[in-house]
């Protein structure tokens, strides 16, 4: 154990002396946050264009329309079903709600208004048709979530039940969905990815300088050598996380809404995934120059196709298979969920399985293909 801590101290000192590496691991993500945060933090929330077509002008239909108009994140448009559907097809609406005339039957008291304890005169549920563009998955998932909560609140009013808890949730969810809230977890995911991929190439330098060959002739277990390096990278990733969160909170008022243990666990999982993946890549590199080229070949597609700077749903359909095989896609999705409570684009179990699978495959491949020279 004493040998392990000596190796750890040596690795940490070497990293601290390498100012260029510290710049890329720490200063570079911070610069990204400040630049993109200044562009996208503007103090405005995400806003969605929502159309509504009411087939009746009765009090219940009007009450529903007024309830949706009160949602700050919705810009409402009223018109006929055909007009609003055409606007949706043209890309000018995030969703269109069609309120059937049957909603007026939800109250049996003539002229009764929602919230007066009126009883329902029908047994079957009334379906409010919600039309949306299936190609905009992330946007529509947010809109549909708000619509479902709002309809639940309206139903509670119609049955005379309190809706205080439901009403209190909507503005909180809307205020958190700013551009900077989407961007900051993505930049953290990018920083973890860079630390894992580039940080692992210290092994290539040691191999090229024949240092590993000399160490291979000693009783030093390779697990101890790699373990000390991995611990340094993991601790640095936690420092990255703390620094990025502090800057996001103080400069752009980004609040971490999820439990801290979930944030830390996600960061640790992402760090181990990309560190192990980075070590696997080192085994295909004979020199530092070829290693850097290989890392860049892997890094750039991840940065631009993993949804770091904008939702992956904005990408054309032919790129979606590429998006789904990039592990950074799932790390960014998980971080946005645990940090700012953003709805996940992929099931949490799927993201965990992908990141865990990449880790296992990378570790097994690194062990089987390892060489001292």
C-alpha cells in the first residue's frame, strides 16, 4: 500500500507540473462555460409555441384555454384544427391541442364553472388530442410533460379537488429549462471525456521512452501502476465537477436540483468509463503523435454528435444511429437529469448499461492486450 501511495504522489506531482495538461483539463472547460454561458444565459426560459383548437366555446373549453395561456413557457395560438395542424407541419408549433366539445359534459350543473365542485355527467374519459412532431423528441417530451400536469390540475378543479401541489410544480420546471441549464452538464460531460481520453496517454509516453519496459522487469504489479494513475484522474474529475458547478451557480445561477450523491455517482461512472476507454486506445498507439491523432479521431465525433451543445433531436435522421452508439451521449443525458432535473432522452437503465458496458469491454480489452513495450 505504501508503494501505491508513492506512485500516486508521483503521478499527481507530474500532472501538476504539466501546465498544458492542466489548461486542457481545467481551464478549457471553464472557458467554454464562460463563452457559451454568456451567449445562451440571457435570463430567458425555454419557450414553446403551442396551438390550441377548441371545438366548443363553452365555459369548460374557455377555462382550459385560459389555464394554458397562464403557463409562462407556452406562447399560445388559437385557431381551427386545420390551421393549427398546418402550422405544426410547417414547424411553427411545438404541439397542438384539440379540445373536443365533449369537455362541456364534465360538469353537470348548467353554467357550472370549473372549481365549484360540480360532478361529472359522463363515465368515459374525455380525450384531449395532442398533436406533435415525432422528429422533435426532446422538445415534445418537455411540452407533453407540462401538458399532462396541467390537464391533471384542470381535472382536479372540475371534480372539486385542490390543485395546489400540481400548480406549484409547473413554474419550477419551466424556469429550470434554460439554454445554460442544458449546456453546463454537457460541458461537464465533455470535460470528463477529455480527461479520460487524453489523460490515459501518459502510458504511451512511458512506453515510448522504455520506462514501462524497465518497470516490467520489476515486481511492480501493473494493477498498482494503473490504479495510481486512475485515482489521480478520478480525483481531478471530481475537482472539475466542483469547479464547473460553482462557476455555473455564481455566474449563471444554475442550481443543482438533484441529490449530490447521484451527481457524484454519475461523474465517477463517466470518469471510469472514459479512463478505461482511453487506456484501451493507448494499446493501439505506438507513439504519442499517433496516440493524439487517434484520440482526436474519437473525440471530435463525440463532441459534435453527442448533444453537448444542442439536443440530438436537432440532427437529421441519418445521423441518429451514430448518436446512439456514442457513450458521451448517454453521459450527457444522465448529467442533465441528475443536475437540473431535465427529462431524460433515453431510459436511465439504458444509459447505465451503455456506460457500464463500455467500461467492462475496455477493461477486459486493456487487460488482454496490455504490453510493457
